[in-house]
């Protein structure tokens, strides 16, 4: 089957999609967007998190056919520009600076989920999230390496920068 949707602002089409394929598979294997990671393929770890229309979701749990006509934004779509000119988003930069990345498998999902949390808080004129709100928002994103402290630090760093008018 053919599936057409918008990803990171561009209209794309994938042909010969098998009905059982996930959106995650189409993004990674057919559209050359390997940022979203495949760790569990069972909706348990959050490493494949993307925006589906404007709501975050595990792309491994979305059948490719469900993406027809929808808008998808992946971790690649959070940075600005292309190739060597690409600039990291505030959240991406904060994760690097805070040392919140070890093996990196969980990072794309955490970055998308954090972006969403900050949109809904500081981005909407509300106070920056506290530790409890951050832990709740990221509860579906599992990290096997960091112990989460650096991740929480990264979210606070990004929230502070966004409150100060960052991207
Ligand atoms: S790979 Fe999708 S939730 Fe783990
Ligand atoms: S950095 Fe390895 S799973 Fe999170």
C-alpha cells in the first residue's frame, strides 16, 4: 500500500508498505530518519517517541496506514536547518551540556517528550516544571544508563533557557 503524510514539514510518500509495518519502521527504513530508536517495539520504553499531529506517541505502536494524511515530527525535526548547517534545539543542546546522554538510545524519545513538556509549561506562559512534573512527564521514557539525574538537570537547563526567550 502507499502511505502519504507530512514529516518534519515535508510531504512524503512511502510505497509498498506492508499493512503490518509500524510508523517507526517507515520513518527509519523507508524515509531515512533513524533518529527515532527501536528499543522494545512494544510501546514500553518511549525511545521511538514522535509528535503525531501535535501529541507525543510511540511510533512503534502506530500502524503505518494510520499515518495517512497526518503530521509527524521526529527528533530530527526539532533542530533547525539541514546537514552541517543544522542547529540543535534548546532541549537537544541542554541534554548534551548536562551530560544526559550515555549510550543515547533513549535520548531522541526523551528529547521529544521534554520538548512537549516545555511547550505545555514555559511555552504556554506557565512556570517551569519542577522535579515531580518532569518525572511524571518522562515516566514513559526508560533510560538504562544515566540514573535520570542528568536528564532532570537537562530539562531544568532547557526550561530556564526557554523561559529566558530561547528557541
Ligand atoms: S520502541 Fe517504541 S516504545 Fe519502545
Ligand atoms: S543513555 Fe543509554 S538508555 Fe539512556
